[in-house]
C-alpha cells in the first residue's frame, strides 16, 4: 500500500504496563521508560491511498483516529493498535476481515484553519453513540525537527507495526517514510470520551494529561505487505 499520512496529532500518555499486557502480541515487549508504558492518541489525515498502485474510488482521502501503544522487538521499535476509527465502511471491513485489525466505523471529519499570525489549527471530530468528541491543536506553520532525545522525536519515528492475526499469530509490517518534521504546538484542546470511543478500560484517560503533544507534518509512506513475525 502507498499513501500519504498528513498532520498527525500525537498525544502521548504514560500508563501502567499491566494495562497493556493483555493486548501484547507474542514475541514483542513493551517499550517502557522509567517503568512506564505509553499509549498514543493519534488523529491524522489518510490521503492518496492506493492498493497495489490501484486507486479505490471515494476512498482516496479520509481522517483516522487511533489509540496505540509502543513496543520493542529485536528488529526495532514499533506500535500495536488498540482501536482504529475511520469513516469508510469498506476500509474498516477489509482491515478487520483480512488482517484482524481493530477498526471501527465512525462518523468523522478533519478541519484545517489558517490564521494571519503564522499559526494554523487542525480539528478532528468523531461521533460515537451520539457523543461528539473533538481533538484540536494549534501550531506554528513553520515545521522544525525536534531534538532526537525528546518525546516528540521518540514517538514519531517508528518503522514497525505489529498485530495479531485471526489464528493468534503475531504479524509484522514495515512503514517507510523520511524523517518527519513537526509543527511547534501553541495550544491544544481535547474533548474525548475515551471510554465510549476506545472501551471502558481507557475511560480514565479522559481525566489524564498527556506527557507530550505533537503535530507531525507527515509525508508519503509505503507500507510493506504484512508477514508473520520471524
């Protein structure tokens, strides 16, 4: 698959590792810092989607919001998805049917607004069970590369994705893209019912403050075919 992932909001939360162990695929370990594991709320724009170079009508661009956590393997660092929300039923059906990815279909939209003071805002809206959820970040328009020792860098440069197939086997895929710059964040606002959107287990995140908020510029990406974990 080829696509462009643009304007990725990354809100990172520190959590107890025990919360993530039931979701951990075999063969990988949690990526912990000072005894804490991390989950990320990541809304972004999925654009120019093509499968085997074929464009799918009416499915070339759409928003997505996912909740993911961070893991390690001898091959490198990566992510595991807890839940992925998208507004396209065909995308959701294919991801669940073929790859057992934890997708759900929700009414969603992304809105970008430019301001005259050199800033812009990105707002994602998601509806579930009649509840309106919003994520908004305002940032400067000139992108920069964050310090390589920062959380902003650590949680955006990830090449591997891991999942669990229908037969419970751990699956692996690689995502290729150049190093991503970030737009310096000025402010953010979050009105997210984590329990309603991602499951009651994650309801406590509604009252938590993220340890890092980034707005990543993004780029074109190439996703290699999914294979069993060696």
